[in-house]
C-alpha cells in the first residue's frame, strides 16, 4: 500500500521566522552564501522599525524614517533571493531532530536550520480601561494613528527611546502632550530627550503611573498616581499612547524546547545558537540592547552560524550550495532610480 | 499647495511602471472592471484618475476603466457624497473610499490582480460565502502611514472576491473621510467594521489585522443576525 502524506511539506535550507531587521539581515547573508532561505512573517515585513517615526542612530543615515529604512532592508533581502511568506503565522515548531519542522497556518516547512527573529511586542499597561478603549483613544503606534489626534490633548506613557521618539512625532501634531513616566528622568538617549524637553507643548509628569483609563465612547481622562506623595489625580486627555517596553514573542519557540530566561527572552551563545543545535535566535527576541544595529549584527552572526551548521563549515562541502547570481542590472536600475527620485513616492507598490 | 506640486512630478517612476507592467502581464487573466467616482472639490480625484489611467494602460486592455461623477444614485447607494471612490469587480465587490495612498498601494495592486485571476486562496470558504442570505459589508478604516493596514484590507478584499458579491469590502482612508472614521470613533487603525446592508447598521469587529478564518466566522455570524 502506498502511504501518502496528508500534505506535502516545503523543503529548504534555512527558515527564518520574523521579518524585522534581524530576520532580514540574516536572510541577506544566508541567501548570499547560497542557502535556500524562506522568511516567514505573520503581519508586515519591517518589524518595529516600520513604525518608528524616525531613526537617527543607524550608521550611515543621519535621519531616516523607519518606513524608509525598513523598505530598504526588505528590497535588499528580496534582491538577494530571500523568499518571503507574508502574512503567514508559525503555529508549531518541531526542533529536536536534525531536520527542523516549521508548521504555519498555510504550509509545513522542513529545514536544516531555523533562525528565530520573531521580535518583541509592545507591553500592555494592564490597567482598567486599556482593553476597553483600545482603538478608542488607546494606541500603540504613533506613526499609524497620530493624525487622529491633531490639535488634541494626548499622553504618552513611558520613558525609553520608543516613548520619547513617539512623543516627538506627536508634538508636531497635538495641542498639548503629557509624557508620563514612573521615574524622575527618561532612559532615552540625551539627543532625543533634550529635544522633547525643549518642545513648548510638552509637560512631563515624573514619578507618575497610570492607574485607570476612563471615558465614554472614547478616552476622556487618565487617573494617575504621583509616586512621591502617593496622591491620586486626574488629567483630561483625548488619547494615550503606550510605550512602556516590550515582551518577547518567544512562546512557540519555548513550547518547542528552546530555553528562555525568566522574562521569556531566548537564551543564545556567542554564535546566536540556542540550546538546540541548528536553531538560532537574533534580535529583540533575545533581549539585551534592542537597537536596529544590534538586531542586524545578531542576524548576521546567526546566519553565519547557520551556514556552518548546514554546510559543515567553509570547506567541508557537506552540501551542494545553489548558484547565487544577483541581478546587478536590477541593482543599477535601482540606484539610478534612487538618484532620480528626490522625494518620497506617493505610492508604494511593492510589499 | 503640495498636492499641485506633487502632481507636476510623474505619478509613477519608470521602474514602478516596469514592475507593474510585468506583474500585470504575468498575473492578469480576466478583464477587471474599475469605476472611479469623482466629485467637485475633491483633492485626490484628479490624481486617482491619472493613476488609474496609467494602470489601465499598463494592463494591455484588461483593466476596463470608467470615470463617473457621483450622482444622487451613487450617493444613496454608497452613502458618500464626494470622491474619490473606486469600485472594483463585476459586482463592485471591492470599494476604496478615498485614495489607496502610501502603504495601501501594494494591496490595491494585488486586489486588481486577484479580481482578475480569482486566486483568492479561500476555496474552502467560497461555498459558504456565496450562500450568505444577506449582504455583508466590511469597512476597513486605514491611514496611509500604517504598514499593518494593507494586510487587513487585502484579507477583507479576498473575502469579498471569493464571495461573488455577497460581501463588499470597503477600504476607507480616514484622513480623506474623517466623517466615516468619526462615525465609528476610530482613533487607531486598522479598524474593521462589519454591517449587514439592509438595514444599514454595523459594529466594530476588531482593531487589528484579523486572521482570515476569524473574519469569515464573524461575517457568517453577522449575516445570520447573531
């Protein structure tokens, strides 16, 4: 009797989970090294960068919008031959055998190595009203939603680079902006912090936490507590943007036996390898310093380590690599196009 | 005015045109009727008309474009009184209320292709959707700077295409149509509203990108009045 599998799985050399800077950088490297690379992203390519209002600390770019930088990463990975599966969601990993199995809502993949670059999501405040008013004044993306609050009174909660960048983006739009932080100083870079402190329509509320978000059909006020004198008070706002940090997207990996620390970040060694051979992790999902440059660097290390694992090392020739031919004509066209295009295109026709 | 300034420039670069022409050549099968509804005092109507004419030219006759003024009939039918409104498909099953600018561009292009080749990927649900006893309207409220939004819009559009006209997917650009965003108290995008067409009432289903099966389940429930 012929046994037929329920489904045919897709075979590849490397599967990368996550399409932010770490995953895209890893993909650029594995593709150039001749490994067949499939990158799976559950929502939109680009990761957190895609919704960063602006970036001023990525070397080579004094000032670039997150949307533009992520677009460049995506185009670069595509040109190098990374195959994107978007939107597709990984639902289960089986990592214990030599062949790693990645199951998604659409397909099953078999790979010799897996790079987990699934990033981190915005932490919730977990206060009453947050869930109820999500999308009704509570937001987690200033770039997406900022313009709904033109001329209005808004609060940003948080004190890191993300909170201060989002606050700076909003200062140009809103009438008045409160920045609520539980400490007495921002953790953000001084270059960002100073600009925010100099903005005329910003009021800092130090040593303050949000206890409740209240309103009717939309958010109307925040109930706050001053931690210094333990007094509760209210401020009237039309909206609140929450940027109090991140929580790692590591549950599926952890369920498959990948070791995580007590906060859920994936534990890796210097080669970005996890506790499971052939499984690597890079970027925000590994915690530590969450910066685009760090994510890119970790993605590259993970890619090189995966390459060594899959091929047995540079000269082992354990595996026949696919011929890599990059379409440099396309490169040239693109460069010329970029020279011509002085202002940002009105339409974005590529994913 | 920045709009006029932008309009002096080419709407699409030669590189974009080549990309679109190649894509259309490879992927368009059946003709795609597109209606553009315009009105006076409409900031983006001319831009949309120019864009759609270029796309039609790149489609080797597959895109059948007509441009109409929004008359009382359309006003009554669509509950909007200004343009631009773009209707795609035999049954006008996909609607763009406002321009597919910024991040929406790629999903708009993909929608044209899917309307033509019907490769919506929802074969398992097609029967159920076509058998709906009431028309369901999905409104996805978006902004041009939201990278997640086109994914929600494309999911809704695919459902509309698979339903053969039983479901209408309407992508609403919040800055051009603030009155619609306000009607649903939208302050974050994408916000998805589901309505049954007769009577015209609805409710916010979700503020995020839903999975296709979640959205389809919700549509089936709305249609039977749950």
